[in-house]
């Protein structure tokens, strides 16, 4: 998240309402917007990817429920949860060596993990806030911090957070009288951390998903005071208004720029120029990575004007008349690759793909996107023709291409993808008659028909009917749950 304003006092909070067409956060409002660049996707019937049977190697981790966590798989190790049944919260998390099956560390509570820091936040006590510590994802070592406060005051509480994209770890501690202190934990091999910088409040919530942010349980909605703090190793900490507890951390799309949760972009560090988008603007997408705001202006019922904002540039274009644009996008839709038709109908066939990173609108034949089981921002997406579900196509916006890679998909409904890392992704078939089980943990695992690992670079697909809900490591390792009764097992999908 880029830094824009560094001179504000940490307790100064200002607000100004901006229309989406008006550029903000360092981009002059007088600079004219640019027309969106339009391109046709290069469509081709490519040679189908080679299809092979995958081999499955089970590991000595079994329980009623086995779950691969969202913590990154690093150095051949993965954090895996187990539970008496395949629903609810895991009762134990284990760092497992995927070659030997050895259990390198255990914890009852697991927080956020980061490939950048190569650690995950855990708790050594009975709750997630009791005795927080770091788990080294490469060695299994547990490091418990020892904060040192001014005058060697006794520490009452400790909290930890890791940045998902930068090698940054932040430590918070408060003493018996409630005064909170904070600081970066620069050398995690040394558990002693001196904290001298006070904080405006003790954080009730904290996250490293969108920079380091902490916020309170009592948001003031930007009316004054300090209810959210952004921390950065290069700058003093600074307050940013919090519209609601649930809005953070993704509502902050730049240091001073955020969504108000409705139709506008707010810039808390600048005065508001006059609106230039019309009275009926709808925010469709607010993204912190890349920093983008997408809105549609619907004053004219015969036209829809789109506005795509970025910190340095704004793009505009008009759409065909009669479209009913909704300010709702599927929760797991990626941010840099946007199917415009999804703003009119959930799971609609898409023929216009917006490259929000570069301001390019691609057009091609109608395709249904393979559904994402989690939020990701993949520049390459798997899609299917709505009337030919036996086909699988690869949409690659960096190449500006749409290529058919398979014509033998045996699933009677749109596929799901559970993971995508680097050149690999997974797709899973949930038969149409069993679609309702996707939100029922106790039934979903038994409902999957098959899973495939797709390697874009090797142009190969590996299929299994044993392992599902898999995650992919940085080295391409595919790890999932092998279903069974009464217990499930942890299993590696080997792709020779």
C-alpha cells in the first residue's frame, strides 16, 4: 500500500467525499481522463493439455476432519488442522514435513501466515490472544517475543501481526495501567524487543492482509478521534477513519483513499473537487491491490458510463444501453481481472474482461468463469463456454489470449478452482445434483466427483478421485484431503 501523505499528525482526521470520476490521492483533478483501450482477445483452438492419472501419497495425519490451512506451504512444510469431524474449527494445527510426515510443531490456535516473513502467528495459551508467538514455517521453531517496556514495566497483554507481502513483523504490548506500546520486531531470532512508541489505543483487531492495520471495536465512522491505525517501518504510525469494524482492512485502497461502503471514494487527506460523475454513481469495485476504484454512472438510462480510477490515471468508457448494473460483485471475484457481465448477474457468461491493472477492455466470445473457492487475483483464469461444459479454456490477459486447452471435461456444471500458485491450479467437479453441498462442510467432501491439477507451463492435467480441497505450495506441491470413513487423511497429489 503506497504512502501518500506523511505530514499529518497521527490524530488529525479529515474527510472529503469524491465522485468516482474525480481523480484523487496524488492525481491532479484537472488531468483529463483517458479513454479505455479496447482490444479483441486472440482466440485459438490449442492442442489439448496432456491428461494423466495422478498418484496419491498419504501422510500419517488422519482424523474425522483434515484441513490444509491458508498459511503458505514453504520448504516442504505445511500447516494442517485436524478435528473430530469435517466441519467446524480444527482443534489442533500441526506443521507437517511433507516428505517424512514428521510433525514439526503443534498449536491450538493459528493466526495469519506470510510467505514474506516465512512465519505464522500462533498462540501458546488457551485463546488466540494468550501468549502469541511466531512459528517458523521452514524449521518448525517457535519464537515467543519478550517485549521490554519503558522503566521495565510489567507487560499485561501482547499481540502480533505479520505482513503478507513484506518481511515485516509488528509487536504490541500494554502494561498493567493499560498504556499500549508498539514497534517493529526486526530480528525475530532475538525474542527481546524494546518498545518505546505509544499507541492511541489497544488494538481489538489487527491484520497484515493490506499492510499492517489495527483497529478498535468502536468505530467513529470518520467523525473524529482515532479508530484505525496504519503502521509502516518507513513512516510514523497514522490514523485512518474506520467506517465499520467489518470494513477493515480491505476498504483502504490507498493510504488516504478508501471506500465509504456505498457509491463514493473518500480521500481523507484532500479537499473534495466538484462531483463529475453524476447523481447516480455506483461503486462496483474497490481494490487495494492493485489500487483501483471502479464505478458506473447511470444518469442516462440509455447509457452507462464507466470510470476506472488509479492513483496515477483515470479511464472512462461508455457501455451499451439497457444494462442493469448492480453494485454487487461475487465475493471471490479477482480484482485485476474483472468480468463486466458479473455486475449484472451472478455467474453470468462474460464476453468483456477488464484488465484493471493496465486499463484495457478485452472482448471475446461468452465464457463462464470457473468459480473461485477463495479470493485470489489470478491474471490467468480458467473459463468454459456456457453451452459446452466439456471444454476448458485458458484466459491470459497478460498475453491477451483465450485458448482452448481441453475438450473432454466430464462435469455437468461449472467447475470450481480451489488453489492457484504460479503455473499451477486445481479444478474440482461438484455434480449439479449435489451443488447445494458446497456450503455444507459435513457433506461437501463426499460430494466431489474428481479433482485435477492443471500445469500451464507443462501443459498437463493430472486427475484424482481421492483427494480434494487441495492447496498448492510455492514449489508446486499439491496437498489436500483424502476422503474416507470414518477418518480422512492428509495426502500429497504427486504429478510425475
